[in-house]
C-alpha cells in the first residue's frame, strides 16, 4: 500500500512485512519506519489533519499510527 501526504512531500509505504515507512519524495530518502506489525498491510488512509495513519491489515485488524510530518520536516532540514 502507498499513500502520499497532502502537500506531496512525503510518501508512506506498507507491505507484507507489516512495516510502515515514511519517505521524502524529493530524493526518496527514508525518514522513518514504524515497528513491524504481525500481519501485512493491505490498505492505508490518513486522518484529515495528517496526524494518524490508519492501516488495514491482512489479518483483518485495523492499526493506527501517530504521525508528525512537522517533526520529520524540521529534523530533515536541520540535518541535511
């Protein structure tokens, strides 16, 4: 599953390994990976304020991840 942030700067991916990864779109640099879940990710959505990532798992579970694009943007800008 893939999901693009509203501003188009971040790409979120998830797959059979159950890991959600956040990528910087401009250079496809991985910024963060959430700990893996016990099942593969089949679908992803984001709350309207972009603070929560909701994933539908292969097991039928729904998992919610807290998200903070502002933190990643600030850390990325100060590091690089």
